[in-house]
C-alpha cells in the first residue's frame, strides 16, 4: 500500500442535538458550519451544507458520519462523506464536562473518506480511497 498525503481537514460544527437512544446506540446531529481544507493535492473550504450524524454505542465508541461539500480553491464542488471510529480514552468519562476536547493522537480516531465530483479537473478524486486520523 502506498499512502500519499492529500489534505488536512478542519471542520466546524454547531452544537450537537441528540435524537435519543436507538437500537444501535445514541444518534446525534450537528450542522456543518464550514471549515478549511489544506494540503498538497487539495485545497479549499467546507461549504455550510450538511452535517454529522454521529452514533455512540453502549461502550462509548463514537462512529462519525459526516456528509458535506468541499469547494476547491478554483471553484469545484466535491461531495465528501467521512465515516470512522473514535474510541475515546478511558480517562474521558471521569473527566466529564471538564474535558474540552482531545489533542491529535490522544484517542484512537480513524476515518475513511469517500469523495465524488463531476468536475473533470478533479475526476481523480472519484477513484481515491482516502484514510485519515483525527
């Protein structure tokens, strides 16, 4: 396998809303407000379209499901779906609300990105298998 850096994503989300407990866990939704896309092969920003439909199971494992649109620096729209696994470290429940977030690499947070575009300049994205770490 050959891994080549593609981009760094920094998405901003609104406050999450809980849908409540379901058969697979607790589903939340947060609007995608925007964000930056920077990298050697792709640059642009997130449009304020879409959101995250996250699912937290009974063990506390969070499964993000983000759907949004990146607009490249030269105006191409790229649909992106991000799914993965975020296993929060054991100290997180004890820290509770006092824990404002995590630093990069602190938790196990791996994602898979699927991208889709009709812009011929970025057709190569339709065939990319992208993985990342949060």
